[in-house]
C-alpha cells in the first residue's frame, strides 16, 4: 500500500493543498470534500468558517463518506456552523 505524508516529495504548501482539495471536491469526490471542510473548521490556510466547513462535510456525508458523516456529527454535537442538535449528531 502506497501512503504519503503531507508535503512528501514536494515542499509543504497548505494553500496549494487547499486548491487541489477543492478541485477534487468540486468534481464530487466524497473523500476529498472532507478536506476543505477540515481546513475551514480549523482555519488552516483559510479563514475559520464553520458554516463553510458544514457545507463541505454535508456534501461528503450525503454521498455516504464515513469521514464526512463523522465530521458533520461533530459539528452538530458542538453547534459549530449549525444549531446544536445531539439527535442529529448521533
């Protein structure tokens, strides 16, 4: 199994990573849609924006991606970008 670390083989550039994650996400790649969500949630190389994070997590979750579903649940549990709803989080 081939695995890569962030910045492996190239200079680490989070802003460039955001660009590529977004390109894949905008083409409907469910796994990639969680990446910009995480970056918006954490304010990593973009302004922290929970609403934008929820948007990307929801797109991923609706396609059946477990990571997107988990991350969306966390947002509901904490009330970040959405109203806090434990039932939806669960």
